[in-house]
């Protein structure tokens, strides 16, 4: 079946007021539009445009009522779509955050259930027993993010720039940098430093981290910092300070990879990866979960102890995920998990201007631009910019035509 779906964008305060509307070719709502959810997650299940076609108003209720039709026999017993497709538009920085492994998610969910913590409680960490790896593909000209702890030689380079900027200032305060350096000099420097910044910054110790944060914000604005190889990271310090003044997550940002994606480039954020989206429009695909452990740059709950258990402190290069060509006119972003894979389909790039691909699980298609037709042995659909359709796995072999570009989300056959 081809089932047309739609949804209203989530109005989180950090969202853009026009990016999602322009991307979809519709009028903006007038308020912030942060995320458009296309999936069956209970937080905002996609609406079925013609509810009479399946007898249910949204994907979530249809899947629960008729899982064999909606999901296919392989997934029917779970009564759950394992992935969630989003359009994300960040006009302001999001919180620093990380997501748990499957084992951590299940253990945390069961523990909080046993403790009787309400699902909607402010201090609830685990809303479900599932992990939440995710990928983001830039569809704006650039997309800015922080992702993963940067190689430690870069951390040392940033320390050196801060030292030089402090020494060149009219009123040097080397003691603030001494404090930071002392924490970065231990056997487990990243964990030690992050824990100190988070606990001290929340009044659990002496508040020295506030002094360090204030000094680093000042030094990041100096000519020495602006002219260094880490200029983009120091520029980010200034921007974060505008939105979250005094938050020690500002200092943590200097320990992370500062990434600028160009259109079509992607990041894959595995469990334990600390990250924050800063600005831009992207297609986001993730496992269908709402488990987020926050680490600053937010007014929301921060559980320092649980975050430290989830974080992977291993320094890494930016976790880019390259696309591979899987068929003429079809490229795929495939992570190392079975939950999801994302495909970009451009029929005009294929021979005879038709692109073909097979699915063995449910799929969701969103049209980015132009017109797209999809047909199979059983059904067909015609889509314009911004249109989306849910495809049941029995359609199997899909043929795409038209002059547009579409994104297809489904499960990962290689995961």
C-alpha cells in the first residue's frame, strides 16, 4: 500500500521560522518550526491524510491495530516501526546530548519503571527501552554541529591558543586556565574534566568552573583566538554564550569536534557520542526512541551521573558517514545498525530517467523538490515537493520516475 502522510512541525524554541516551510513548499506557521516527524513515534505520529484508506487517523494507531498489513509479517509481533524520519531546522543551538546503547536503554527504563518515576516527569531519563542512534544529512548549504570528543592533540592546541590569548591580554588570569589544565592532565582527562565542569557548574562543588567559563568566553573573542586554526570553535564559544551565558557546556564545546557539513554530507551519531546541532536544515533519521541524556546548554534536566555512564570518552575524528551508490540514481547512507538506512533517489540521474530499488521492510518517502512518481507491481503514487508517503513492505520492488529528488527511509539490510 501507498499511504499518504503528513504532520505539523514541532514548535521547539530553537527551530527556524521558515526553513521547513520553504523546504516543503508551504506557508510558514508564524512560529518556530523545529522538527517535522514522519513516523509512528507516540510523541508525534504522522497523520494519515485519507484516514478512510486504512480506517485509522495516524500511523501509530494503524500499526497497533493492523501490524501485519502496516509492518509486514517480519515486524508484526513488535507492533512498532523501528525508525523515525525527521526534517530538522535549527536556528539556535540545541543542547549537548548523548544516547544510550540498547543495553543501557533497557536497564535504565526498567530501573525507572521499578522506581515509579512517571514517564512525563522532569527528571525521567529513559522514556522507552530502546537505543537512539541517528544520522543527519545536510540539505541546507551548510549544517553546523558538535560531534564526539576531538583528538587530544587538538585539545592541547586549543589550550595553547588560550594561553597565548591570556598572556597577550591587558589583565592576564592564568589561574583560570591552570584549573582547566589540571583537570586535563589526569589519567582519564576528558571524563575528569567533563564531570568537573558539569558538577561544579551546577553548584555541587565550589563554582570554580564558572570562572573558567567566563574567562574562556572572553579569550575566545580575542584576535589571537580569531586568527588561530581553531577560529570556528572559538566563534562557537561566543555564539553559545549568547544563548546560554555562563553554562559550562560552553567549555565542553571546545573538547568536541566542530563540524561544518556541506549539502549532502552526513554525520552518524552512535551510542555515547556527545553532540549538539548548532544551525542548519537537515534530514535526520534515527531509531524510534526518545531517550536523551543532556549535558548542558539547556534548561532541561541534566543527570550528570547517568550521562557519564552513557558517554563514550574515546577521542575520534568527526564521524562522517559517506553515501554509496547502490543503483543508478540511488545513493544510500548506511550506518552499522539494522534499524534504519537513508536513500536519496534522483530518477533523472538514472538511465531512462527511472530509478529502481527493492524494500523488504516498511519505507517512508519524502519529496525534496520537483515531482516524483512511484510504482510497484501493486500500487502507485504521485508526489510533489513536500509530499510524503508510507509504503508497506509488500510493495517490494519500487520504480521512481519524474524530475525531482526524494528521500527514502527504511530498515538497513546491511545492519
